[in-house]
C-alpha cells in the first residue's frame, strides 16, 4: 500500500507542477509496465520530462528532501565522515553535516536503507535526500568511482580503466565479467569458503577455477555485485535474484544474478546472456536430418502442444527461441510467458513472470488467451494449473510451446499425467516431444583422426560396419581450446511425434517404457544416443563426450 500511495503522490506532484500532462503520463505508465521500469525512469527514458523535474516531484511524493544539482556544493565536513570506497559502494553522496546529522544524496527513494549502512561508519545519524541519478553519478565519478553508475547502467569496460586507485573492487568485478565473456563462459560462480573466496567460470558446460582470493574480499565484492543488480545489500539471510546490464566489447550483456546465503557467506552465481549471440537457428543448434524435418512439420501446425524436455542447462529455451524465430511473421501473433525473459525477440510479445505479485505462469496464460494469439510459449510447465490451461489452449486452436524437466521424450507424457491432466486430454493435445542434451564440439584446430574398434562402436549403439570406415576424431587440446580439446557445444535430439496408435496407448494409460518402445519401433524416433552417434561418426564430438552426456554404459 505504501508503494501504491507513493506512485499516486508522484503522479499528483507531476501534474500539479505542470511537468507533464495526463496523456503523456498515461503513455509513460504503459511503457513502465511493459518494460518493468519505475514510472520516473520511464518518463526520462521516453524524453517526456527532464530528470531534475521528475526527481523533484519524486522527492515530494516520498517525503524526502531534494538536492538540486544546479545549487549543489558538497560540504567538506560531510565528505570526511564517509570513506570514498563506501560512497562508491553504496552510491550515496554525503552533502551536509548539521546538528549531528549527516545528510546523504541517493537516487532511489527505496534505497534509504543505506542510511543504516553508513550510520556506523559515520558515527552519527544519517538521513537520505534525493538527487537525480545523472547528477549523482557524475559527482561520485569525480571522487574516483567512475564505474559505479556506468557498470550498473551498462557502460563499457574501458570506463573501469579510468578509475582511481580508490575503487579496486569495482575494477575486480569489471575484470571478472570481461574475462568471463572473453573465455566464452556462460556462468560466473563466486563461492566463499572459510579461508578463501573461489571464482569459477562455467565454459562449455564444465566448471573451471579461475581465481582463489582472500576471504576478506567477500564483503565488498558481494556489496558491489548486489548494488549493480539492484538488490538489498543489508539482507544477508534470504536468497535474492536480480539483473545487471553491462556492455563489453561493444556488446550488450544481460547478467542474471542469484544470491544464496551459505555457511561462510553468500554464494553468487551470474548467468551471462549475450543478447546478440543468444538467438540461434535450428541449424546452428545441430538439429538436422529426419528429426529436424518432423519437428518443422509439427511447429507448422495450427494447434497442439510441442514440448522440449531435458535437465537444466540443456538448451531447451534456446531451441524454443529458434522455433519462434522461424515462425515469427507479421501475420502471426506470438505471446510468451517466461521466468525470466532471457532474450528480447523483435515482433514477439514477451511477458515476465513475477511471483511476488502473483503473476504466475498460469495467470499470464489465462490472460494470454484473451489476447487472441496464434502461438503461445510457456517457459515451463511446473504445476497442474499451468498444464491444464496449456492443454485447453492447445485444444481450442492455439499452438503451444513449453518445457518440462524429464530425462527423455516419453517421460514427458507420464509427467503431464502425474500432474493431474487427464490422459485423454494429453493424448489429444500433445503433438510432439523433443528431448535434448548438449555435447561439447571437438576443437577444429587440434582434433586428430582415430580408428574406432568394435567395442567403442558398440558402446554408442553402432553395429560394426555401419560406421563406414569407422574413423572419427579425438580430443587433444591446444591453446585455442584452453587445452580441453573442445570448443563450443551442439545439441543431440530425440524427437517423439504422436501418431494415432501412440495416442491410443496414452489414452489407455500405458507405462513410459511401452510408449518409448512403440515410438522407436513405429514412430521413426531415434534416441539421444543414436543421434549423438551420428555426430561422433561425423567428427563433431567424441565417444567419451557422448557417453558422459547420455550416461550410457
């Protein structure tokens, strides 16, 4: 209720001050809701108001004092009260010390908790005032914290090089992220232990330790990352999730940040999402052959459910994005419900799940159906309610894409039934299930040819003589692949499309084993291992890598 009241007060203050009219205010509210922005930031982003006028009204709405940038002159006594590195870390600028109270300028009325953080350091009572973000960041930059505003707002790594020696943590964070991107890492893991702080990168699906730092760096490093991600730096007991927008080598990178409390401090995992390289085609994913043709026929149908299954990190969302890109045309309306929205696709309406306010997959899905879409993407079917609405949508003329966490394609059918969806509805609605995994690709610069013996061929299900000359490639290792022998990943797939016979078996509740046997015998399905074997014989990956991913014996 407090937040709602503040928003109403802001709108009232803006209108009374003549800063904006009703029509422009309504436009900004719509943009704020779509982009997940606050109203004040949407007003400035759209160029409808200047920052100073908006933040003056914002201060009034929240009952805070306002620091006018045009009249700003920091008091020397106030600046002495707080160390420069804490000004940078908290993004709070001391402006006045009077009657035993230190006044600090912040740019977000919800960040008044920094008063508690700085009160101990300053040895006095701290009160917050509001200052426009641009002016605040410029003043802090002059103190030697150039990367504070720029890193959080998506600046280039080159800005970090201009910082003074007063911000080593900022440079450490920037270097960590830049190095991770240069090494093609998908995740950065910051893990505290009793006597050290470990940083690891996940490269091509495997974790690699990059640095072992002094444990004393944990607190400032955690605070820095939390500030960049817009998280509460005072909250150390609960998990938190946020996002960081940065720019590296001219590319916009979205960093999904997860903080989890542990025995020795908070563990932080950052997922790096390259907005330019994240959207791949089906060909680039390694989806080829008869399964690719069958998949394209399925996604070209006007209705039904197409499921993609596999464990976390197996590329399910990437495959669905590739399918949507192929179907994205001016005459087709596509709506997605995602948690989170990983990549923005032009021409597609994407909606972010927000559990805190009750905006779940099921609720978004219900609202979607009133928007008359042709194609719907539900990021994941997690519960019975979502599953039932997705099935009803498929049966009423919509093409629905979604993901499930199952080990193979046939298990997805059983999983839906276990959730409480009636078997006859599953049989009628589901068009196809695609199971997938990611295998590492052999480094083209160092892989060498090798002869396969009978035992090796049979370990991947290839009969002797079927593999042609039975020659493939073996991982060696070189500087180009960091001596791992692999560089990049591609998918292996198991496509189960439902025919009338298989639908009848689902209707009668036959077990997963029977469904899988029937799909293999009569449905033309090839297993993950068989698809992987084709890629082994084509020299794209190795037997060892295929067996590791498929857990075959």
